[in-house]
């Protein structure tokens, strides 16, 4: 007669199995923690690009609706995410709805409003700096600011004088201390 083979069953997991599961969980957590900042940078850079596109569209509309006159002022219409573009002399303005950048919630128009600056390149090309400049201004673009320069055009990041041109300068976050300066021509 055949003897029955007796099987012994053990309950629970071995220490090796537990260690393997913990190592896999730690690896997944590490990948997630490394990916989240890059995803946030990418989302913020997309928001920056969308805002500058809205500003460029408002600038173009302003010029088209005001006999090719370039704007000289930016302001808020009382809302921190709505930029008003004009020239301060007439009541004609254009609006740009912003998602990332903010504007001062006052109706005073001028050369700056919150994170958005405007200036003219009358006799010299303006090339904003993007690093080691302290506070944001029309000549210093940070990852949290936009500079509109009237009277110039840009080809990538090389500006040139153009009496009827306008450029929108902004910086994108690269994950390093040095942001990447971007320039968009307004047509």
C-alpha cells in the first residue's frame, strides 16, 4: 500500500517575501516622488505659455482696434487674474484672462501691474535678463513675471528694433536655478 504523503502547510509569509514586497513598494514610492516635481513644473510652464498667448492675443486685438497704436499701460480691472491692456489716454482697452500670473487688483494703469510689466524699446533693443536680477521688472523676467516690450521683435531670444512690433518675454522653470528665457512675437 502506498503511504500517504503528508503535506505540512505553513501559515503567513516568510521574511524574504515581506522584504521583497517592501522593496517593490519603496521603489514605486521613489519613482512617484521623483516624477511629481517634474509634472508640476510642466503644468506651470504650460500655464505660463497659455497666459502669454492670452496676453499676445489681447495685445494684437488692441493694436488692430486702435489704428495700429501700441499700448503703454497694463492694469487690473479689479480682478487679480484679468489683465487690462491700454494706453492710459483713451478708454479703449483689451482684456486677457490669466491663470498663472496675477495683476494688482487696482484700476490704476501704468508700466506694471503685479507680475506683468510693459515698456518701450524706443532707441535700444531690450533683452530682459532671466537670472540674478532680484525683483521682477520690465528688464528682469523671473519665472513668476511677464515683460511686454513694444517697438521690438524677437527671433527666438534675439530681439531687434521694430517700430510696430511687440514681444512678450517670460521664463520657464527648468528644474535648475537658471530658468529658460522665452520670447514670443506679437503679430
